[in-house]
C-alpha cells in the first residue's frame, strides 16, 4: 500500500472502498464517482502505477480522498497482501468492488482468464469477508455476454472471457449464504458492451460485426453511465445476489 499523507485524518467519516483494476476505464470512472460522493477510494492497479497515482492525485485535487495499492489479484500472496495492506493502513475495509478482469490480452496464457475472472474473484471476496463489517458490500462487475452465458452467443474470441466471468459470478453466488450470515451485501452489475472501453476496442478488431450488431439494438451505455450504476450498487439494499442491468434491453427483462 502506498500511503499519501495522514490517512487517519483524510479518511475520518468516509467509507474505505477498494476498487480492483481501477487505473483506467470503468474502474477509474467508478473511483471518480465514489470519491465525489465522499468515500475514500483505494485505486488498485497491477502494472500501471503512474496512471493509478495520477488518478488518485486528481481525485484528491477535486476534494476527494484516494490512495493507490499495487497488486496482481490473480496471485494469491499478492491478493492477501492487498487486503491486509488496506486494513493495516485504514483499520477497516467497507466495500470491495470486483472490477478487474482480463483474458483478451495477446500474451495471455490459455488458463489466465479462469485464474483471473473466477479464482481471483472468489479468493478476494473470501479475504475481504475476514474484514468487512455487517453492512459492508461486495459488487461484482460483469457483462451481459458473460452473465447470460452460455445461453446466448458471444463474439468470436470472447468465449473464454464469457465462460470465466460466468464461472466467477457462479463462485460468488455460491457464497451468498455466507454473505447473508455476515450481513454483507452482494450485488452484481451487468452491462452491455460499454462504449469506449478497451474490451469494445479489442472486439472491434477481432469481430467488428459483433459490436455493430449490439449498436443496432440501441446506443451502448457509456463508461460514465455504467460506472455510476456500479457506484450505486455499493449502497444497494436489494437482497444478496441481485443483478442490476445496464443497457441491452434485449438481453434481460424490462423490469429489473
């Protein structure tokens, strides 16, 4: 954990919110929304330390409270050090936003998607449960293409991501009895392809027709719209396991 000044003063009266994969995209925008609402946001990153530090500095300059924490959540020791470091620095952890995902990277090993999108998510949730208070909250960020997998076709090349993120969601849902016993909220936020994200840009290279097909169903949600929904989920009072849908009405019931 990289400290940024007198944290005990800076975080007084604020929730401590850890957002994984928060140095860019949806994670970064979620951090902006949460910090603007008064939370202290821990910006997790794997490699892009400078980008994470710039984001945290911007959040503080805007009147918010933020710090950064580097960790590869797919590595068990790194994941534990991440959670333990947050608790050691701030004395608690109130909210965990499971945003980090991957597997489309060109150099990714075949098993990496499942290691990150399933195993790492369940592991981090288990580690967080050791510290989350009653009333704490976990949010799992996913896509319609994964959430509704394998019942719906997915873009070419996205199959490992869809399968692994669905497996990650299932692993977390298996923990609902424990979440319920501890009084920990658990919400899934599922979105259509999100305009402007790295995933959409990668898919446009691999299967541009798939992206066009989604646009034909209506405007894709923006990063800002989706991030706001994720931030809203951290204070949701819905039953554990509730899914909030963003965009892509053809995927889900009209009333959610």
